C-alpha cells in the first residue's frame, strides 16, 4: 500500500482511468458514426433508386413522345398529299407572307391592296361569265397563271 502514497503511481492511475473513459467515449462515438454512415448509405441507395426510376420513366416518356411526333409528322405529310390540303397549305403560306410583307415593307401595302383588288375583280368577272377563265388558257398554253397576272399587273 505504499505505492498509493507515491505521486507517480497516483498520476498513472488517474491517467489510465481517464484514458479508459476517453477510449469508451471514442468507441461510442465511432459506433454512432458507423450507424450514421449506414443510415446515409441506405438513404443514398433509396435516392439513387428513385432517381433511376424517374430517369427511366422520363426516358420512356421521351421515346413515346418521339414516336407520337413521328406519327404526327407522317400524318401531316400524308394529309399534305391531298390536293385540297396542298391548296390550304399554299394559302396559309401566302397569308403569312402577306402579313410579313405588310408589316415590314413601307411601300408594299398600297401596291398589295391594289393587286388584290385587281385579282378579285378579275376573278369576279370570270365567275359571272364576263371573261373566259385564265386558268383554262394558261393550262392550255402551259403557262403558270401567276406569271400572267403578275405581268398584267405590272403592265397595268
């Protein structure tokens, strides 16, 4: 019992006890950290799984939309093959071109309105029987009807 009174042994004992307490706290902290890492790994795995499912859904939706787009493109191309559809398409093209020209060209609207009035008057004359249809003559002479109306408008 003499060694209990010696300062070296007393300091050594206190150091060992404090060291053991420190080791126990470190092991508890290590155990908590391992549990937290396992929880985070599960969370990450779940998140990656959900994102993979979402990515697959998006990929499938994209493929479906591409297929629908291709089907619609083919359908529009087929519909444009009909003569009346082609005429409607040309009419839409001309209407858009007219709107663009009217809005962008300073001198175009007046000339365009005069050309439209002239074309309407000529068409009304053809429909009432006052003149022969130009389309018939243009078809017989293999001339496009737009050239004759453009040259007539320029001459007039």
